[in-house]
C-alpha cells in the first residue's frame, strides 16, 4: 500500500534526538529557544513562540487578541475541527463561511457577507499549501490569524505566509510540512501578543497567579524541528516536483487540478484533484489498487454543527468531489507513476 502521507526523518534528526536524551535535559530549554529563533527568521517575523501543538498556538493567539465570550470569529467550514475547538476554548462564537471553488481557501466574498459588529477576528487557513487571498481579507480591517498548519514555506507576493496577519500559527504534527512529532508555534510582529503567548504557555515559576497553560514544547521536539527546518526548502522542492508530474500526466482527464496564481507559490502539502465522480468511490477504488487516498478534510464543520448544506454550497460540492493523492518527499518516482497510472485507469 502506498501511504497517503509520511514523515521525512533522516539520521540527522535521530542523532539530534539522541543527543538530547543523552544530555538528560529534556524539558523546554535552549533548543526550544533556538528553534523559535530559526522559525522567526524563516517566516520573517519579529517574534515566535514554540508550543506543544498547533491547537495550543491558536488558543494563545485568540486569547492574545482578547477574544471574549459573545465575540464572533469567522472561520471557513472547510477546515479541520481543531480550528473550531480553539474558538470554543475562548467561548466565542464561530461564524462559519464558505470557500472558493478553485483553491479551497476561505472566500473573501463570503467573509464580507458574514461580518457583524461582533466580529473580532478572522482565522485564515492557507489550505493544502496555497496562500489564501490575503489582500482581499486584509481590506476588512479585522484582525487576522493566519493558520499555516498546512502551508509553511508557501509565499504570497514574495513573502512567507505567516508574516501578514496579527498572528500566525503552525502545526508540526507527524505528517505536516515539517515535523516535531507533535508540536506547534505562533509567529507575530506584535510585541503584546508575543509577550502574552510566551507568558501563558507555561504556568510555573511566576511572580503572580493567573490562569496559564502547560503548552510548552520540549527539547526533543525542538531538536527535531531545528533539523527539519534546515531542510524545508528541500522538502518543498520534492513536493513541487511530484506535483508537476501529476499535473503533466493527469491533465486532459476532465478533472480539476491544483493551480497557483502567479503571485503565490504552492508548496503542495496536499495534492487535491476535483472530479465529477464521488470522492468516496475514487478513494475506495484506489485503495483496492494499493493506493491510500483520502478526503483532504474529514468533514466540513457545518455538517458537525447540523447546519444546512444550502448555506455552504461550495464547501458541500468540494467535500463530495475532492480527493487527496499521496504526496510527500519520500515518495519515489516509480510510486508516483504507479499512482498516475491507476488514477488514469479509474477516471478515463
């Protein structure tokens, strides 16, 4: 079975983790600080804070923006449940909006229609490795939290995603663009958000008591992250090469293929095809042929909340028709060609 996704681990990560274990210094320390510095420099923001997950980073970002109960936070329906969870952590109201049919990112037009006096933030996931319409979203003059969990390394008009909003959050889960096994981060140019997040991620050894959290990254994770970040451009290059092979071989089948506007660089965390056929049928057929394909989003948020498909027509159609094919740096050329052959056989 060709896996849908895999982490890319080298001997350098193994050696770095081994050195931490031998040192006996496992908890948050100098390697976490170094990873934060490396992340900040890569994204080109003033500050970065490492956390134990992307969800933790998003929770801290919302709190740092002083999102309170009764406030509304706009998020797309077509995203993982972790984004909705974070809004619920701060007891705010999630206002779900639709997506664009071409890039599967949050729709600026749908956002505009859902802004109210209670809207205090917009969470902008850059889906599957392609930046959202940041210019269109920034026009609303509402604080933006960029969700870069699927897109570290992607650029918009020559700048790294994560450098545009009031804050940006990252996930370094096992199969993300780079991995620390579990882990996350927050990047920002705002000193107030940075100071808040840095203080609130750790509850111990504080002069005064406030509600704080156990959101720290550890040295083992940071050691992995340092080595992975050194190779992020290599990872992206491999993904882009595989995507190019897919693009060249799957065109002409009457299916939608990923496209990147001229001012955006796609890093292909996922390679998603849009077919007129039922996604579930394609996934089952590919599995029977030894290929693990998946829906890129397990379930739209509006379905979890029992909201009508009529209010989210693009999300509903995309969910029914989009399939994510295997793509990751360790995927061999002969495996890519095997996937291409089987997809062509199914869709012809």
